[in-house]
């Protein structure tokens, strides 16, 4: 074909000019053709010409669904070993793309951050977020920006968190006291911490608006509700894989999710009504500054035409913060205690540091945290080896783009496998070993700046709760280890198996027996 084209060119030139082209004309033309090829084929690959990423061949209609392993994070990691850092997996009619190396994660979360700033909206995500108007699910845009700004400016920033320390302190002391009444008996650590984080966050949002008895009833029910919601979020859902079937909700998951949302909604409405009643009676006016609930109620009353904030938005935001900020923290601290029980030498180091910094006649305060370097390293190592958000929260590109040389079509469901990256031997020495020392005197941070370590995600949709998570995980772990020795019940074996879900947990929850360490009983009140 090339020779035919060449002959055609040769003859045409001859007919037009009456002679044949000389060598320099010929070379110039050749260079021009080569340059055009470079620009169009190599330098600027056409979006249509980049191939889709490789991946396992699926069956017609159902794609890879029949072969899907419920432990998605490790299933995707195995596929990445075979096919490379960008893979595609077809789940029903949905195309999923999974990124599993720091280089491609950087492209998605930093270089093309705005393109990937929308969430993939799952049926359960929509059901729990009042149709996607919360912070975690809302599309990237003015509404999302307003919610995020509210959180950062009014609740989750260092100044505000420092001002709210007394509330966290009170709940942490209650936890220690509750555990003290159970010394010598096996207890579920996750459940104890979950109650505490629920009280932390609700106190921070609406203070003492509800009576103590009412709060304690809710706290007990909360555990069941939150477990079911997280479970429903992690379940494979036909509505997501075949969106055309979503209106039929074939597995009947939606009513279950809605029942739990209504449970929360009743609490929120009760809190709002009570607060309005208090305000109308002039109660609570003496308090310094406004709390989060007051600020949000005021915003509703003010009414903003451009980005309206309504009661539904308030409820969706509260639910988001509770769901995102309780179980994640509880599970991370549970992993930390489990890993330390497994390696008594590390447990000894942690306690030694606590005894030196806090002392045996004292209780842990958040002000001790900057000196508790080993505790901090333990928490960072937990978030490396067992990140609660194994695949981050799924995103979707608002337009087709090319990442890692592959075409990522608009609307695909995108995962970034942080779990796989954080245990890849290319970037970590002995990655499967729990070794907090790797974080001592290191520059690793939690801000997603280095895409080899980003347990809170990265870019504009990264976790909105990092400053709170950082404080409460270390504070709770330090308090639990300083106040008690922890042992497994006789004959029990420690199980460190992970269970995939919207938030990865321990497959078998840690049950351990506490024994007091401190000399004076007053330190447990
Ligand atoms: C150990 C504790 C926590 C971990 C490991 C964690 C991890 C994550 C991850 C991986 C994401 C998705 C980020 C992405 O897509 O790039 C996320 C999102 C989010 N997290 Fe956290 N989180 C924790 C605690 C908290 C806390 C305490 C709060 C607040 C109370 C919180 C609020 C949120 C919110 C609101 C989002 C959605 C942000 C958005 O879409 O703009 N998280 N978190």
C-alpha cells in the first residue's frame, strides 16, 4: 500500500511540476509525514484509539459476576498481579475500573482530580443519603462544596476540635469506667469503642440536647442499626450491576436501608424539635459560641437562594458524619489492640511509652498525644496494613479520559485499591508484617500527599474527618492500653482475618479480658 501511495505521489508531482522531486524535497516531505504521525498517533493519542484496560474475560450479560470473590479488595489485587495496575472488570452491565499502583492512583486522584471528583452512586448509597444530597455521595459541585466547607469550617478543624475536647474526654472517661465495671470478663472491644465514638460525634454535633436516659437507649440500639447499614452497603446489589433493574429492587435491600435511615431520622427530628423548644424558652443561651446544630439551623432559617440548605440536607449531613466517623475509628483501634496482643514485644513498647509520658498516677489526655510517638506509629501502621476504606469510596469520571495509557470511559465505576498499594513489596519492606517502627521518625503523613500511603484517600474527595480521626484513634488507643492489660480468654486464638465491606472489619471481632494497670481506683472514674 505504501509503494502504491508513493508511486501516486511521484506521478502527481511529475504531472504538476514537469519533473521529479529532488532528494531534499523528498526528505522534507518524509519528515513532515513522520512528524504528523508522531503528533497524531504518539504525542496525542486519540481518545477513541486508546484501548480499554485489560481484565478477565466474562460471560455475556453477567460479565464477571459469577466469578466475583466477596473479598473484593484481595480479588482485585490478584487480578492486578496478572493484568497490571489498571484493570477492567465487567459486573453485569457496569464497567468497573480498578487502579492499583501509586503512579496511576496519582493520575486519578491528583492530575485528573476534578474529572474523578464525582461518586459512583450506588442504590444503597442513594437510599442512605436522601437521594444523594449528603457530603459523601453528592456529585461534585456547589452543593457538595457548601457541605464540605461547613464541615471543615464549623466542626472538623483543629481549633474547633480543641475547643470540643472536654466532650471527647468525658466520653473516653465513661468508656474506661464502663470497662472497669467489667474487669475480668471477656468483652467486645469494637462495641465499647463504637459506643464511645457515637457519643463523641453526636455530642460534638448537638451537645446535651437529649436527656441522658434517652441517649443511653439510643446508643444501645445504634450498634445494631449501624452494623446493618454498613452490611447493606457492602452487599453485592443487582440494582447496581443492572441499573435498568434498580426500580424493582430484586433483593429487597432498599426497604431495609430505609428502615434504618428512618431510625436516625426520628432521632434527628427529636433533637431539632428539642433544640427549637429550648431556644424558644431562652435555654442554652448562656453557652459560649454556637454548636454545629445551631449553626445549621440558622443556615436553614436564613435561606440561601444559590445553594439552599434544608432540613433534609441537615439530616443527610448528620447521618454521613455518624456513619463515616464511628465504625471506621472503632475498627482501626480494634485492629491496633489485636496486632499488639499478637506481638507482646510491641505491646510492651507502647506501654513503656505511656508510662514514661503519662505516668501511672495520671490519665491520658489529648495533650499527651504529640509525645506519644509510638502510639502514633502503631495507628499509622494499622491504617497501612488494614485501611478501613480498602478501595476508597468509588468514583466515576465525568468525561472519558486516558489513564496509564488506557481509555477510562465516562460513567465507569472507579476503585483505587489502597489496600493493595499499601502492602505491595515494591514500595514497602516486609509489607505483610505489622511493624510500627517504619513510621517512627518518618515523613509519612495522612494527607494523601504520597500515593504509596493514603488511607484517607487523596484529592478533593478525600476524607473530611482526618483531624478528628487522627485525634480520636490515638487518644482511644492510648487510654485503653494505659488503663488496662488485655488478654484473650482461655483457649481463644487470635484471628486476624479481614472481612471486606464498605468499611473493612475483622472477620472475628476481638473479644478480650481487661485487667486494671493503674494503682488508684480514682483513675477509673
Ligand atoms: C480511621 C478513621 C477513618 C478512615 C480510615 C476514613 C477513610 C475515608 C476514606 C478512604 C474516604 C474516601 C476518600 C476518597 O474517596 O478519596 C473517606 C471519606 C469521608 N470520610 Fe472518612 N475516614 C475515617 C474517619 C472519618 C471521620 C471521623 C469522619 C467525620 C466525622 C469522616 C468523614 C468522611 C466524609 C464526610 C467522607 C466523604 C468526603 C467526600 O466525599 O467529600 N471520616 N473517609
